[in-house]
C-alpha cells in the first residue's frame, strides 16, 4: 500500500483509526487518514485513505490512493488510484487514473492535459515553412 505512494515517503499527518475529525485539514506534506474526516483535505503531497477510513468532503492533493471511502470531489494533480476496496462518489480531476478491479467510482471524471506552457524546460517549436511565389510568364 505505502510503497505505491508518490510523496516524499514521510507521513507528516496521520488521522488515526479511532479519530473522528470535523473540519478542514491543510498541509504541505503527506497525509494518511485511517479514521473519519468530515471536511476538506488539501496538500501538495500524497493522501492515503485507509481501508476503514471515510472522508466526506473535497480532497485536493498531488496524488491520492483510496482504499476506503470518499464522498466528495477529488483533485489529484498527478495521480489518483482507487484500490480494490476503494470507493469514490464524486467528481474527479487527475492526470493519471487507476481503478483496480473491485474499486468503485461514481461521478464525472476530467483528465488533465499538460499544455506546452506547463512543460518545464521545453520551448515551443514553430514549424518552418518555405514559401515561394508562383512564376508568371
């Protein structure tokens, strides 16, 4: 489970299995939710929703793994993976979507497409066209 995460490998915030949290959770690092959260989750890092976890609200992160339940929209900048036990009821937006066999997704999905301006270190190349004027005799 955790070997799949794409964050920096260190969980900054853990919501334990017996915790019932109501409110918004905002962080710069990775978040692991094992309990119940009613509110918004926002981080630039990775979010892992455990098998017994429930989140009611929006999740916005760099990447998200869902083994539990989300009732709300998910915006994963890089990747969203719904594991075989995972359930997502809400609209999603991501670049890469993986739904394992048995995983459930109900909602609209929008795949992000990287534009030329968003690519780092690459310059836009304009095609060179050679034009000649027709000869008139």
